[in-house]
């Protein structure tokens, strides 16, 4: 009985992820001035007690990913690491582990760091696990998904590995669903590579 229930939950999780990716791209066409900036946020690093102000990334484009270690999209870690190695001087990749979809990121921050390093050699900046949706949604993800704050976008992450693109001036410009990879033409155009 437990096996059938586990299989059912896994199938339900997979189907939710597939249907959540119907609308893959959302772009800022409103040209409305945001109330706040991505630079207003400080985030705790994945391991240790240090915080990084996102203002550190002024002058570069930023890609913010909500990530998970046990997801069908987890192999994207390799794609994003390769992208970071090729374009990290122009486009910053930031990872935010979240356990909001299918309980696919249940580990501790230390376990996540070990997993990312051991399996994918991740060197792009990773931050402490947060909630990206729901009542405990982190203020950064509230800003990313609330058009009254960011000026145009109301799209919350629909699954693991959704992407938000912020320009060199801290303005949110694009949202991409989970299945979009850094090699996809729409994404490359959005970040100017």
C-alpha cells in the first residue's frame, strides 16, 4: 500500500511539474517603474552565517534560480554551472534551494552544498534554503513575483528551476519556466549572449 501511495505521489508531482510549465516565458513589456530593487535584498549564503547584499552584482545581469536536489530538472545544475563558467563575468547565476515542490529539497544547507559540489561541481553562488512560494515566501521572491513591487511580473515559480532575469540596473526583465535551459535561444536573447 505504501509503495502504491509513493508511486501515486511521485506521478502527481511529475504531472504538476509538467502542467506548471505551460507558459514558459514572461517578459517585461509594461515599462513600469518598480517600487523596490533586487539590490535592496541581503541573502544568507548556503553554508556559514555570512550574508551577501545583492547590490554586489550591480552592473551585471543576474539569473535567479529556485533549485532542488531530487527533481527531474536537477541535471540542469550542470547546464547552469557550464553557463556560469562561460559567462560569469557578464551574467551572475544565483541558486536558491527550496523545498516547495514535491518535497524535492528536504536536506539541510550542508547536505545541499555537498550534493551540488559532489554531483555537479557547482561554483556559482548558492544561498540558504528558503520558501519561494506560499505563506512563508521569502521577501526576495515576493519582490520577484509581485507586480506591485517589481513593476510588471506576477508569475511565481511553478516548479523547481524557474528562472528570473534581472538587468544590469537591478530591474526584473524576464521569467522563464523550469524546462528552459541556458542554451535556449529565448534565454540567450534575454541575457544578451
